[in-house]
C-alpha cells in the first residue's frame, strides 16, 4: 500500500515502536520501502496470511487516521 511520505513517521513511531506493535498485534511482517520518498510517497509491504495482512492494513489505516483525522 502507498503512504504519503509525511505520514511514514507516524507508522514507524519513535525507534520503530509503532511498526513493531503493528507486527505484534497482526502477526504480519511489515516493511516500508522509502526508495520513492522523493516522489512524495513510500510503499508499505505487508507479508502474512490473509487475516494477518488485513489486520495489519487496518492497524496502519487507524494510525494514519489518528495522524490526520480530516483524511
């Protein structure tokens, strides 16, 4: 999934704490490819079974909503 570059910090959290929490809660492996950050976005890769992946996606979307409630 693509995420605006300015939101990457919200997903990572300080020292990666939020990302680790998302991985623990979902059981999925989550990584962020920032090779496109110059274009204004990064790609979040989620690896796991269907349930793990969908849970991780929901947790990420929740975090993004907290960061930017207006959408």
